[in-house]
C-alpha cells in the first residue's frame, strides 16, 4: 500500500522536475530534510517551542512539498467521493437483497448473513437513534432488540 508521504514525494518530484529541474539532483536529500524538519516542528508545537525548519527555503522543493501535501489530501478526498458514488448502486442492491430475505421474497442469490458484531452495531445505532428521537430508554431498547431480532432470525 502506498503512503500519503510517498504520494506527496512522487507528485512533488513531477512538479519540481518541471519547474526547477536543477533541483532534481538534490531532491531526495531536500525531501528527507523537509520531512525530518516537519516532524521536529510538530514536536515543538506540542511543547510550544519556536519553529525552525532547517531546510533551505531558497529552494523551490520545500514549497512544492508543502503544497503537494494539500493536493494529495484533496485528491484523496475526491477519490473517496468517487468510490462512494461508484459503489452506491452495489450497496443499494445488497440492501434490497437483505430486505427480500426479511420479507421472504424468493431470491436467486445467496443469503446475506450478518455476524454478531454487525448485529451489535445495528442494535447500538437503532437504540441511539430511538433515544435521539425522544423514545424513553426502555422503549428504545425494546425497539432496538426487535430490529436485531428480526434481522438475525431472517438472515440465518
């Protein structure tokens, strides 16, 4: 799996290669210094000490690395949104299959079985939502138990 830092370095390398190719021979060293300084700055902020990068800011590379971090985060968020949109129909189909199981409608696909941890998470979410809607705790617990009981009975 690729780390965010690796993506930042790769993207920054592309930008530096285009804007300041003369820095490419020292790009790896400047990158290492930049990330080492970033760790020191983070430590100092926790201890409220003055900042100090120790990286030559006359170079373009440190600026490109800083901007590349923001770009990689933005692209990551964009990719996450695209994946959510692309998988939404699949998720909706799975929910349809689960509801078909609950109602006893015939389906050609294998049954979807919820494990104990999933059932517990559903119960907790049901209980929390019922309480948030103003249902007394005992009634909210009864409702949450009924929801899970119905799911468990019909997905075995």
